[in-house]
C-alpha cells in the first residue's frame, strides 16, 4: 500500500531521519521517501495507515 502523508513539523534532516526511523520500526521493509521542501512523506508499506500515522505523532511530529 502506498501512503502519501504531509508531515508539516519536519524542518531539518534530523526530523527526516526520525520519521524514517519510526516508520521502519513499524515495518522494516517499508520504503520511505521524504521531501523536506514540500514536507511530503511517501511510504510503501504493508503496515496499516493509522499505525504509521500514530508512530509519527508519537515521535513528536504532526501529520496533516
Ligand atoms: Cu529537525
């Protein structure tokens, strides 16, 4: 399943790494592409969308 999320709280590469890390903690096979400029995160995963969103929010980020 392909997810396209906007994580507006990402401001630097550290945030980008955090988001990638928490997504991969949910699904180690996930393919995560972050575009910092547009704050878009494209994720190819078998994990449920709500779990991915919750993991990102739990890491202190905002999913629009
Ligand atoms: Cu940051």
